[in-house]
C-alpha cells in the first residue's frame, strides 16, 4: 500500500501525486490504492475529491477498478499490440489466406530510367511536400471532389492518425471505431490511452448510432470504401445520416481512412458533404506497395497547420526522394492503366468467389453473396477456432476474427491477395464444408 506517498487537496493534485509515484517506481502495476473514504480521511478532503482523482487516472488507463480487489495500478499495455508485428509463421502446407498482403504481381514497377534526376539537391530548408508528390496528390483530391486547400505528407496512415489524435484527444477520451475494425487502428487508440467506442458495421458501412453514443467522443474513424475486414463501402444515405450527427458536434474529428483509394470501384460518399472537422488519409501502401511509407493527408487549414507544426518538431518531413519515387510510380501507373487493371483484378476475385459460393450444392447450405470490394472477406461464425481448424484440415490458413472485434460476434477473415483463379472453386467448396454445421451465415 502506497498511501503515504499520496498528497493533495484537490482532485488534480491527488492525481498528480499518484502519477509522480508511478513515474518514480514507488507504485508498480498491481499495487492496491487506499479505499476512497480511507484516503479522503487521511488527506482531510471530501470523498468525492478522491473519487474524481481516481476516475481521472482510471480514464487515462493508469488505474483499474477490480470489484472487491478495489482500485489498483493498471498493468502496462502489451508490447505486441493486436495487429502488430510478430505474426506467427504458418504451418507447412497451408495456403495463406490469413496474412492480408497485396498481390505483388499487381504492383507497379520502378524502372531504371526513373532514377536519373531523383536527387533534387533540396536541403533542410526545402518544402515538406515535394512538388511532384503535391501535384499528383492534389490531382487525386480534385478527382474525388475533396478540398486540396491544405495538405500534408506522412509516413503511412497510422503516422498521421496518431498525430491527429494526440492533437485532438487526451488520455481517457472516447474514439468511435467501426466494429469490426482494422486491428492496428484499435491498437493505436488503446496505446494512446483512449477508449474505443464500437460502431457496428453492415453492408452500407458503419451503422448510425444513437446520438448519445457520440456525445463525449473526441473522434470517429471511418473507412469510406473497401472496409477492412468486411469489404463494405459507406453508402450515401448512411453517410448523410452520420453527417447529421457530426454537424451537431462540430468539434468531433472525423477521420476518413481511404486506404483502398485508386483501386476502388466505389464512389467516395463523403465527397462534397464533409463535416466541420475532418481529416482525409490515403496511404500508398495498397496501390504502390506496403514498403513505400508515404501517405497523403488533407483537412481544414487550421488542423493541417497544427499537424505540420507537430511533424516539424519531430521527423520534420518525409523523405522528398521517397515522395518523388511514389509520385512517379503513381503517375505512371495511372497513365498506363495499371491501377485500373489491379482494381479490376481484385474485383474479379471477389466476384468469382461469390459465384462459386452460390454454386455450392444444397446439401451444403448456400452462402449469401460476398459483396463489397478490396482484399478481405468477413465470415461470421459461431466458433472461430472450430472453423479455422476445419479450414486448416482442408489446407487453408484463415485469420481469426478476434483481433478485429471490439464488441461484435465471432468471425474469420479471408484475404484474397494471394488467391489464384484455379483456387476459387476449391476454396468455396471447403469454406461451405467448414460452415455446413452453421447455416444461414452472412458473408461480407
């Protein structure tokens, strides 16, 4: 018990005293704090003051309440967050539909003749956005009907989203996330000591929550198209309903993660009807290659100026050499039709799987349409482990749905990046067999 180290006459002072004990190591994870009334008596303050201090630290993830065990110092976040690195190797002989990588055969290639002239000679005083990147990025925004008044370039989606959340939210704040959602996004929110609020997803995107769900939220993160893992796109009627809630909350930051971008066959529903505070993010990873760590960001000028100031205080800028390489690849891939062909190739895989699933014999209960677009297929199940084992017995490695879920039901995710045309039929047959005891499942 570390009550001797806790001081203060206000909630802020008491919370600061506990924080100091945590930083110094006087309090460690698992240590029990005094009961509220006992500490209030010791400090000569109202019990509500102590309760408010504990609540502040609990919201920030520093303390946790555990029933009869009382209030204790929270355990640290795990070093390997869901969706991070360290994915275990697949057992030998399994076809990988779990990893989620793009098909490298559909990525543009950098040819040797592109290298001359890449080094511009810019020094420390050069622009944060290379002119070549800025040109293709602004052209993309114009085609999407999005404002390009203020833009920036960052090292991937999570880089810019982390910066935005650090600016706009403080520990303990709530952030609305699609459920299921991309695991690294949920992990980022949790690592910032923010509290995820699940928004269930259906074929039209995130469902419209009761108004009070967004009350007190600092931000909402939405995927306008090719949602990972379901593949759904945010429909215009759904977006209009969500936007009405956002208009009534002008200080709620709406982050639009358009990771599929140039590969999409769907319209950009929020275009032309943005909320007061918005941030659009497009990473080049899916259409130019995962190792090309460049992302476009756009938003209101005040927000982008704040993001730029924060970036300038740290890494300062994203390599302009990398920006020029990405711009050249993007421009050439568009001009040659490569991006359109890649998007169509992924769409054909989904359509082929949908047709194959519909064609399964009645004895193996027909499955609903796959729908959507992108790399991933989301299959709700009764028991993830049972279905994963059944697929593995037939030679397929799928991804458990647990890392993607906040409050939604069990499911498995299949990724189509590595799927070949002659594998679609066998996959549909084996998936139907794995699910045959579980009829009536909706597949996104």
